[in-house]
C-alpha cells in the first residue's frame, strides 16, 4: 500500500491520443496543397452527420462559433431571451450574447449538474413567457433531461439548441445528443473525447438551419459569389477535418474506455465519502469529465496533485458571477454550491488500472480520515 508521501506516476486530466494515422492524413493534405476548407471538410461533415443520426452537419472553426452560428440561424437576435445553465464554460452564454440576445440562467439539477427543467419552467413563468429559446448543455458528457426540455420547448414554441461540446457519442433514450433539438453544437478542442486540434460542428435535421449556418460562417456568401449578409470566417480547414475523420473512427473505442474506467473508479470509491457521477437509466454518459462531489474539495485536490495526479474544477465560478456578467441579477444556489464542491478526475482512455487505484487510495485516505 502506498505511503502518505508516495509519488505515483504522473496522471494527466486529459491525454489526446493521436498517432501515425492522423499524421498520415494531414501529410496527404499538405502534399495536396489544399489546406483550407474543401472536399475533406465536406467528407467530415457527411461522416459526422451520419454518426450523430442527423441529416446535415456544418463544420466550423470551434465550438463557440458553432453555437453562435446555430443560434443565429435559428433566428435568435437582438432583444431575445435564451434560458441556459450557469454551470458551464462561459462560451455557452457568450454565444447568446454574441447574437445580441440575453442569456437567462436557470438553476441546475444537483445530481446531474445539468439544467433543471423545473427551474426552466419556473423561469418562464417569472418572465411571463417572454422567452425565445433554451440552450441545454450536456455537461461532463452526460445528456441533459432532453425529453422534458423538448416538451417545454414545444409547449412555449421555443427553439432548443444542444451544447454537446463535451458529449460526443452520448445518447438520450437511444438518440445521439445533437439530434434531439433544433440544432446540436460540438467542439473538437484537444481535450474533448475526439479532436481536430481546434474545430466545431453544427448538426441538424433542418436544411434551412444548415444552409443559414453554412452561409454565416463563410462571410454571408450564398451558393454563388454573392454576399447576402454580413457573416464571419468561421470555417474549418481541411487539415483539421483530416484529423477529425480519423478521430471519429476511434471515438467509439475512446468512449468505451472512458466508460469502463469510470465504472472501475466508481466501484473503487464505493466506500468513500465522495459522491460519484450518476447515469440516469435513459442516458448514456461518455465521461468527458468524471466529476465527483466533496466538501473537502481543495484539500483533496492538493493531495492528488502532490501524488502526481492532475484534476480539474469545472467550473470554479458560475457564469452569472463572472465579471463579464456583473450586470446579471440571478440567484442559482444549487449551481453556486456545486462550484465549491465539484472535482473532476482522470478517466481518459490512457488511464491504467493502477492509475485508478492510486486515485481511489488517495481519496479514501483524505475523505475517510475522520
């Protein structure tokens, strides 16, 4: 058994896995000279749409631009209100503001950390129904309560956008995330379950939304040489798409490894004082982050760090308490408490059984010492 001061081999919180297959595809693109957006991006879009079970996918430069473009394509603009979660990366709310709309924060479910549909309903009542959309985040790789949120969106005629930046391959009631709402948005940042280096995508079954996204991310250009609106250059490159095509082939095995490691770690933590992540029966978690909850968060994080084990706090400050949102008057006590107690542990595909055992051993020592 390890002693108090024993150092284990360094374990990172994320470990992107790329090999000669990705470098070979990139070399082909470089050799061709066609580095910018082109046929490889189109191929990636078709393949990613097939994976998600949607009719269309439009690749973008990153996850934030995907959110911005999707919201705008769905008509979100000046003066609109979109309900979202306060416990997410700030990009979720920023994308709403970049459209000229107002993010409205509803509190989270204390067990899943995702947007609480009952809080969403209460927020709609408080605003006398003056709401235009819902942006649901599938936090940590666990789908939000999409059945209930879809019912709310249908009842109040709201657009429903899925922020699936952390949930590639996650499913709700058998459906892939991204395919449930009006549009789903993904990030392919290096720490995600699959990567393109930087990149994103919008998936949808609506041709009108896909066409508006494609136009907006290409300087507002229509199918010809006419620029019919003021858009952006939010395009993905062929280099990124080449990496993404290989990563997408590997994604199912990556997710199986994450789920297996998460199950092992949950078993190892069974007799500890921490609260492990949950997986409701209708949802399939892909564990972008394995997030526990503990009142000893800072002490535990220091102990793990001293042993060479990397961890993360996602997120230490709720969005409505960030300086950029100082003008927002919101109370979200469940999210605010969670930010003081959540801690994410490594379960990426390169974690070994000995890594997981070391993590559990340190947690057992530092949470059960009373």
